[in-house]
């Protein structure tokens, strides 16, 4: 189905990536920059974002932008500021990767801490909605001005069994958000999809499965190319789909 993914170029494409300080977000940021994109690195830990910035510059990539933002405490005004800052600095946006996530706790629903529930939902569901709301006008502007496809991509992680709590509920909600947006935006040439990379050797995975042997898992760099394919916006007209690694074999 998908050919020559390694040949994809992202020259002059401006891409916002959340959770860009480590793990999957970092790997995708580095891959996008290597292919010519200007990457906006959004995350809550400045020194991690600075390390990614330095790696991109050292490799000869376009100068990225760092945007520190703690999604767990961000207000609606903070997302409006994000829109305004991107518009001021770049004038447009070509693609958004909603990648940031927070597990919080693996706890039975009956005793789940209420305050923690709200914080987890804020990071994993409210933040992607608010990011999309802030970024869609900027992506529409790029589509209109450059006659190209925009893209919104979600990192999927279906968790519907016991003890996944707020994280599982939020990721299910995120999946529905993706499909609704795909239906609404397809006619406006904004391709909305998700990619489920499966088990990946990240700190997030280790926290979720502390007893698991991660040595046989894919590293983040091993699964970055499918994200690149979707962020490119030319996904054979497919929207509203959750891709897996099997789609890229």
C-alpha cells in the first residue's frame, strides 16, 4: 500500500510536535527535520527540548523552534497564545502531531483519585482538542496559500482493559476526536489520521510495564517513518484511519 516512504521530503513544511522532548516525539522531530521540515518542539521540560534542538542543528536541519508548555495546567488562553505566536513567527502551520501523553496511574475506577482523573484527561484529551482548535486555522491558511494538504496526526494507544483508568478513557476519546475531525476536514484538504506504533522502548512504556523486557521492542527511531508519511499529508486520500505497522510492510 505504501511505497518509498524513505524518499519522502518535507522541505519548507512547518510541523508542530507535542511531547517532543523524548521518546516518540523526539524521534519524529529528528526525522522530520532530517527531511527538511521546520519543527516546533512543544513540551514541558525545557532542557530536553534544548537537547533535541541541538541535535537538529548539529545534523544540519532547519532551525527549530522551542515552545515550552505544560499541558496539564495550560488554560484556553495559553492555546490562543500558541496560535498567535505561531502565526507571528511562521505565518502558517502545515501539520500537527498530537503525541504528548501522560499515564498518571493504573488504578481501579472505583478508587481513582478525582483530581488525578481531571489532570490525566486534561493532558490526553482536552489538550489535543485545544491544540487542534488553535492550529486548524493556521493549517487552513497554509492549504489555501500553498495548494498543499495539511495534516493532523494522533499517536494512538488503545487501552480498554482493567486498570487503564483515565488514560484509557482519554485515548478512546482521542480516537473519536480524530474520526470526527477527519470527517469535518477532509473536504478542506486537511488529512486527519492516527498511528498506533505498538510497543516501543520509551520511558512511558517502562512506567506502564515496569517488569517488561524492552530489549526486543522497536526503538522510537524505528517507527518514526510512518508518522512522517502521515504528517506529509499525502496519504492516498485516506482519512479517519488508525494505521499500524502492518500498513507499512
